[in-house]
């Protein structure tokens, strides 16, 4: 298949998948109790499989092999994409497809502990991606606006904007939630019960269960059973974790004092000494904003622990904290805290990069400067640093980040200058500025200049609330 034919086939597949997803989403929204029966044929549909392959091929993990040793490049160059997808479709249709165990990879965390990452085979990833294309528009009709993680058209900034808005309007006590090993401890039976509420096709349910029960090939080469949790790193895991954790969203939404309460009802509860509260969740990271007292926050923390227990989930007693907005909290890489505005007696809620996020990017800059050998031109170092710094500053631009950007700019300058002095041990400051700073002080290579975070202007991210558009128009 030549390039033009492939592009035309992808365009047709994309249109067909979008049309079917829009119908599924519309039907799911129209009838909240509807259970979808004939979904299995869509999972094996050539258009869905082609779109699934395109997404798997475009991920960074396409270069990583599962237990069968095959990568996306191997499929393209040796087996052929058409043959690969044709065989996969036949296996799904005749019910002979069986997921292989995921390959375990332990990734170090910032706190020194290890996170288990499950690497599925390419064939399993494609089927999971096709399954997600079918199931996501159905469950998106049920997910509530308070959930932001791993959902289309939603991002971290939406969650931070809602926390900022609520903290500025009397929701001053916060329960910072931390679920112990969320992806590893979700109860399979409880999760499948929630999936069955929307999916009546037994073949699809069997396929979902097969992926949940696929074993784990550990780094010690031992094969272990997987009786709880969804493998972190798989394509289907984010959707299934949102399905499981939506039990928390629904509980808060139904409770008195929650988001469904009217302004009059909220005022009445506060006059009676009762709390109002709102939940903001990004995957397994969440915070409960409370308009009330610390005692109310402690009661609600225990209540949430009871809500999560049937799903097999536990709150971390050490990390689930209760804080006041004046003390501040770290959420999704941001520091959110109320301060007195300089020169006035007024207090406002500010958002800016957390210390942990600043230390992380500083560590990456330092590691990159140490990793890059002094035998290469300065441009080689600037390419990697500029890419890193641009992305980090773009993420933290919608906040009060100017002071942080100036601090980071000074740190990056120092690291690059040290690298240049290692490159030329006996160089003088005058010669260094002439050769690498164009006679000034800021490092410049032959083709590019070091990105300067201090020149990045900050902006404000507007709270979108329920106005976030759906990728499937009604």
C-alpha cells in the first residue's frame, strides 16, 4: 500500500469511527440506563483496528516490546501492517484471541519507592485501543464534570482552575486525597459490575476480564497471577480506573451540600452549621473542597474511605491530609495558597509551580548537562534543554510563575556556563563571552540561543466548568 492509499484509508477509518462514536455517545446520554448489546463487532471492525494501530504506532512506547519481543517497527517491516491487522481481526472474530501476560518494569518514583509498569504486547495494545474507542464514548456520557484526568478535551489546568475558584469562594478546608496503590488494588468484580451497568455484550465483558486477568511476567522472570488492579501503563487502564473511581464522583454529587445543591440550599446548610463540599479529581489524585470546619473535613474523609472500600481501595493515612487554604496545598504539580497581596490588606488565592516541580526540572537540567559530553557543539546541548524548558514553562505559564521563571533562568544559565567551562578548561570570561554569548552574557550557539524562561509572560487560565466541549457533538 502506497502513502496516498494509506492516507485515504486512514481518513475513511477516522470518519467512520467518529460517526459511530458520536452515535454511541448520543444514545448513552439520551438513555442513562441503556445497556449496549452489540459492541463486539465494532471492536473487530477494520476501521477501529486501523485507528487503534495508528494510535499505538504514534506512542513513544511503540519502540518497547512486550513478552513476545515484537515492536511496532517489527510489525511494519517484517510482518506487514495489513497482514498483522487481518490476523488480529480473525482471532477476535473467531474468539481465539487471548491476551498475553504483561512485562513488568519497575520505575523509580520521586520518593525513592518503585512503581510497577505493565508493558503489554503490540497485539494486545491494538485490541485494547480498539476496545477503548468503543467504550469511551459510552462511559463519557456518565462521567461527571468534576473528573478531569485521562478524559478528552480536559487537562490539569481545568482542575487547578476549579480549585482556585472554589478556594476563592469560602471553600477553605481541603482534604488532599491519596489512594494507596490505586491501579494495583482495584477489585475486578466490583469494576466489572460497573462496566456491566452499561455493557450487555458478554463477548466484550469477557475481553475486558481477560485483559484484567492477564498475568504479569516479573523482572525476575516469574509468571504471577493478577487478581486485583489494572496494569499501569496499559491503554485501557485509565478508562477502567475512571469507571471505578466514578463511584466517588457520584457519591459526592448525590449527597446534600454537593454540586447539585442550589445556592439557597447551600446558604441554608451553612446557617445550620452544616458543610458544603465539592470534589475535584484527576485520575487517582483528588481533593475535596469544604465550606465548613476542620471537623467537617475529618468526618467527610472517613465517609470517603467507606465509599472507596467496596472497590477494594484504601486511603493512605499518611498522605491523606486536611489543610486550610491559608497553609496551602500541592496538587498536580501546582502550589495553591492564599496570601496577602503585596501593598494591600486584601487576601487572594494564588497558583504557582510547587517546589517539587521546580526541583524536578532543575534535576533534569543538571542531568542533561552532565550527560552531554563536552566533545559536542553547544547547539547539541541547547536542543535538548530548549525542548525541556519550553514544555515546562508552557505548562506553568497560566499562573503566578514569573519569580519561578526568573529563578529557573538563573539556574539554567549557571549550568550551561559550567558546561562551557568544562569544555574549555583554560578559557577566560572575555573569550567565553565572545565565542558563546555573542559578546553578551546569555549563551548562544551557532544556530540557536538558550531558551530564557525569564522572558516567558504569564497568563490566566479561565475556568471552563461544564462548558468543556465533547469530542462527540450531540
